[in-house]
């Protein structure tokens, strides 16, 4: 009885046209995908404004919002309101991140405090900002009109930076820490010489996420009554009260653009400071 062997069927091959299309798409610059995405969003936006929300006017046509973008008066008022919001967001971003970094470093020096630090971070993350915002506005009062904005911005970044810092500080190679300990180095020397450098990629990833969170936290506080008369939150309230849908969408786009710009700027700084984490040459962007 002779054994017969059957050859396995060849794997299916994609049509030549599909392979060529994938190759051409893969060779396109990265900005092309973003541009196509923006075009699709604008088309869907226009169709929705012309069909589903024609009567209510809740979604204005893209042309009405673009008219706001081209208005010098609108930009002048918006930039004036944006200055106060950015100031409060920057203060909260700085305060929240400094406290988070100090707490993470303290945990590394005194490991027994890890549970307390983790619980503090979780509590700040679980606090509903919409609920505590009005309380902070009342506590700050008229003497500190931006106090609640700074506080909410700081709370918005605290959890992210604490977690990112702790993960980064623990990513230090054990062998390097042992070498410092063998030469009589202290925990502080290990933290300064090894752990801080090892933590930089995770730290900048956390700081990058925290930047738009701080800005949006400040805007939320202003919407709840903080920030004085010149703020982006107050501008949103005014547009909502006047049922000015194009202005509302314009302010929403400005807020999203500012938050995205903050994210990108911190990302660029992170790539410059930690070029090894992105595989680029030292100091290159």
C-alpha cells in the first residue's frame, strides 16, 4: 500500500490591484490621513446641519462657523477671554504636577507611603469636578476670582502625573540601582542618578495627557462661575444664553485646538528631552 501525499494548497494571494493600492496608501505622508479625516468630518457636519437639525439650528452649517473664524472682532474678544483661561490653566498645571512629582519622589524614598499616595490620587480622580466646582467657586470668593479655575486644573492633572511618575520611577534598571548601592550610594542618589532619568519617558507621556486636561478643567470652572468677566467659560455661557449656535461651535473648536496644541507642545518637549524613547537621534525633533 503506497502512501500518497497531497500538497497543501497555496495561500490565497491578494489581487495585484489591491496590493498596489495598499502600497500607494502606505507611501503617502502622514498628514494626508489627517486631512482626509477632517474632510469627512466637515462633510458629515454639513449633511447633518442641512437635514437633521435644520429646524432647531442646533448644528450650524460649517460656513457660519467659518465666518466666525474670519471675523477680526470675534477673534479679538476670544483672545481676550482666552488669556485669563490660559493663565489659570498654566498655574493649575504647574501646581498639580509639582505636587504629584514631589509625592511620587517621596513614595520612592519612603515606600510605606505608597498606599496613602495611591489613595490620594484615586480620590482626586474620582471626585466629580462638576459637583465640587461650585463649592470651590464659593470658597475662593471675589478675592480670588480664578482660584477655582486653578484648583480644578490642578485636580485634573494630579492623578495622571502621580501614576505616570510612579510607573516611570519603578522602570529604573535593577542592576544600576545595585551598583549605586554597592558603592555606598543612598536612596536619594539612586533617585537622582538613575530613577529620574529612567522615569522621563513615562513622565512626559503623563505630562502630555495632563496639558489638555488642565485647560479643560479651567474652562469647566469658569463655566461654573469662576474666572471673572473675561474668560472662555463666560463666553460660552453668553453664547448659550443668546442661543448663538455658530459662536458656541466656534468656541468649542477654539478650545479643542488649544487643548490639542498644548498636547503637541509637551510631546515635542518630551521628544527633545528623551530622544531615546522615540528612536530618534539625540536632540532631534
